[in-house]
C-alpha cells in the first residue's frame, strides 16, 4: 500500500491576535468548549488551533469556508479527546491533530480515512530552560526509559525535544481513548539513523515519521497506514509546511 500524504499547516504566534478579532467562524459546540477556558492565553491558543485546522481542511478541498466546519475535542464528560470534525453537520472520518507552543500552532490532517495522524511542536528554548533549572532530570526519569535517557544525555536539548515530540505525536496517532503515559511510547534511535518505535509494547505497523525545525521549534508528524512499509529513517528537515501570513477574517 503506498504511503499517503499528510497535509500540514503552521501559524506563527505573532499571527494569533488576528485570528481572535472575529469569531463568527466558531460554531456553537466549539464556542461551548471555548467557554471552558478562563485563561486568555489558552483561549488564544485554542482559537489559533481551530483556525489553522479549518484553513487546512479548506486547502485540502474538504470545505468551502471556516464557518461550515466544527472541530470538537471534548467528550460528553468534558474530557479531552481526539479532535472530531464535522463539515456542514456531517462527520468526517479523516483524523486531525493540533499542537502549539507560545511561538506557533501546527495542524496535521490525514489524507485518507485509513490513515491516522499525530503532530507535536516542541520549543527548543523551553527544553533548554527545563534542564537549566535542574528540573530536567526528574522530567527525563518520568518520560524516558533508561536507554532513552542515555541517548539524550549526549545532547540534552535537541535529543530531548526530538524524543518528546516523537512520543507525543505517536500517542496522538495511535491512541484509542486511553490516557497519556509517556513511557507507553518507546523509541530506539538506530546507530545509522532513524528509529524503531513501539506503542504499548507493540511495534507500530506502517509508521511514518517526519521531523522538521521552524521558529526555534521541532515539529514532529507521525502517521500510521496499516499495511504500509514502516519508514524508520525519516529524520531531518523533511517536514513540508505552509505559513498563514495574512489577516484572519
């Protein structure tokens, strides 16, 4: 089975205020989720995430306008869940993933219903600060296996950010409602480049990884297409993204 394309779109943080100037494109169910957030920063991040995801769906030819799309990420108990898409009131099976830092927001959309996708964005400055404040060792023990901890010790900032992003992206692509446990994702860097990855003790069939750098951050996209050949050596600046540079309307 051929590898499917993952559509990605990135919005820099300095564009977020433009997104929030008008919220006529936010649906009723989305507005209910937004009202759960009292912190202004989190509200801005939420709006930016929804905006970039909707622009991605429009660019993929799945919708005509942002107001036609609703993206909800809370279940009936108001717990966080994988984003669910509705276009003109009809559910869309394609998986969607959204991630953000204070510097930007990224969304990834699976090209077909058989594919699942997860995306993460890690600020390299935040990772460096984590270790500078001596909280890094506790974080490393919580997140990484002993072998992973040995690997990141060679380059704490870059390698920690890489494994952090891979674990988050794989969880988002593979999870079926179970809670987030960093050590459920195990990553073995290969001596010649690339990675072997497991989720909850099982090798991930048809896993594709892309890692790229933008605005001082690492962006990681993990996609899973059952039956496709596993790609284990896709590391570098291969992530293709676009920027939304205009005013949001």
